[in-house]
C-alpha cells in the first residue's frame, strides 16, 4: 500500500519521532509505514488520519 505520510509529516514540520509519539508507536513503525514495508492496522490508520485531519483514503491508497 502506498501512502502520503512522508509528505504530510514534512508539511507539518514533524519528525518521525514526533509523529511516532503522537501515535503511541515506535519511530521504526513510522519508517516502515512510510517506506511501504508495513501496512498499519485499521485503528492505527484511523489515528494517523485523525492527527493529519485527513481521511484514510487521502493518505493510503493501493500501490501498483
């Protein structure tokens, strides 16, 4: 699954560590999600969408 997480995070001036703290996950989790190596659970995806004030569909989309 592809995502716009790095772009959104940088637009907000947030480090991976800061975002991880906001979400209650490790920085390694953020790195893995950003690189597309790990798909977040549905609750985590909702939480990511909430912190960015976006819909899940605006952040995560199928990759080709």
